[in-house]
């Protein structure tokens, strides 16, 4: 079996922001899709803008996003199976043998668009790395951390 790299990109909301969730405090925040998935400046670790803790960026995906990624992987596997079995059925039937293979392709799961809904949050930009973050900012919250470099904004 050769290794397969499935690539996907997450679409943002109307302003190009994608929703992430902190694995520590479960708060949701949004980062700019282009900055988060920038191939020239790959992002490995993120800081939570609320509690300031840091972890691998994969730990920040929301359940919804993970489910969609799993659906993509499953669909890919189904496609491969369909192709392999389709060919096999063809070969067997073309030999005109007594064995007839009937093949019904499996149906791929429906993938919802990786699109984020719009919510009311405020956009902050980091003076240090110039990246952007969208957070639920309410009065009383005095600190917002940059998800990329962890400084107060
Ligand atoms: Zn947090
Ligand atoms: Zn920053």
C-alpha cells in the first residue's frame, strides 16, 4: 500500500475566519483561514486567546471539523474500494464464466461544506505577528492572547 496524503482546506465564514476550540477551556475562537493555513509560514502550535495555554494546532479543531475530516477519509476509502471491486467485477464477467459478479458501488457519505457560520465577535490583530483572531470579547475580559505567538493583544 502506498501512502496517501489527503489534503483539505477549511473555508471560513464571510470574512474568511474558521472556528477553533480550545482543548483546555473549550472556548471557541476564530482565526483567519489564510493565516492559519499559510504554506509559507506553517503554523504548528496555537495559543488559546482566552486562557493563553498552548497546544498543537490539531488539538484546536472543533468536533464538527473533525467529523468532516473523518467523512473525507471515509469517502476516499470507499472510492478506492469501489474502483477495485468494479475492476474485479468487470474482469470476472468478461471471462464469461459461470460466476457472475454483481457489484453495487457503495455510496459515499454526504459531506457538508466546511463553511463556518457568522457570529458576532470582534476581530483583533496582533501587533507582533500581524495575524488576526476573532473572539467573543465582553466587557470584563481584560486579556486576549494572540493564537500564534501568545502575547497579549
Ligand atoms: Zn483556552
Ligand atoms: Zn501574534
